[in-house]
C-alpha cells in the first residue's frame, strides 16, 4: 500500500501580503485550510509543515500538522527555492524514497477531495512520476500579452505577426501551473528537483481551485468565493 505525505511550506516573511499564511479566511488561518485538507483526505497519510516561524509552527501543530523542525532562515528568504525546502524536509524527516508527496501551498486554499482523487487516478493510469494541476489561460494567453517599451508602445510577447483581429477561438489553448497540487515520487524529486520536466503530467483543475492568494484583493476574492459558493470541504 502506497504512502502519500503532504508537505506544506509556510514561511514567516511575506513581501506582498504581510503574514498572509496566518491571515483569517472564512474564520480560519489561511494555512489551516491546507492542513485540514491533508488531514481529512483519505489518500494522504501524513502532513508535514515546513516553517521558520515559531508562531506559524504553533498554529500548525494546533491544526494537526507535524512540525518536526524549524526551517533554517537561509531557506526562508524571498529568493529561496521551493525545491530546496522540499529536499530539506525529505532529508531531515528521512522520508522513504518509495513514497509519494504532494506539495500543498497555503495560498491555494480552495481544494476539492474529489479532484485530488481524480488526479491520482489519472497519475496512475498514465504512469507519471510527477504531475501538476493546471488551468487554461483564456484572455491572459501569451498570444494576447504585450511588453511596454521605453516609449510606452506595446510590443507583442509573441514575436510573430499578430493580427489586430485575433480571436480567442483562433489560437491554440495554453495552460499555466495553478499552484493547487504538485505530486511526485520522492525518489524522482530527489534525482530531479523541481516539478517541470520531461514526463511531468498535467491535470486540469477546477476553476475556483485555481485562484491563489498573493495580495489583499486575492484574499477578498477568495473570501467571496467561500461566502457565496461555500467551503470546499
């Protein structure tokens, strides 16, 4: 029987939205939604919180997460790589290389249990070693994006000819990593740190689950989603 460990990274510092990991969302600290998802999901066996903050560690433990150590400050800066944080957890917790882990970032709180089950089935069916959740780009597709040069003129991101009457239905669909689910075999991640690469599978996520919280406006929007649609579980 396989083992799936949830790893939740939640550092104390935050440049865009101060203390965002513990801000209130629908009556709970933001990071609690990810911890609760992991603890209540039938496929996840363990939930590990990685943080450099004693305050966040205390909140995490109260919510039921395991906090086996405090992350070093060198792994909690604006430039720190998530892949290094994951390797740090794998090494310090001596995680079994045969197991799977799922990265659950607190900034993506609207996850559905049924979606994760579908993702796992798709992962197994296609024999992927890594898989990420994605969402379709619509009007924000790179074909509709521009740079603004020094004189204020628009410069197409796509350097090929861009007709003025380009329509969304005329272009090939593109997708972005939505931040909700990142799943990998531990052995595969140790050998090739990171989630994007040859053989990485993709799973199209639910629309509302693709919203991330990085600003006050994002938090207000997510609160509106929770208030009008209801909590995800």
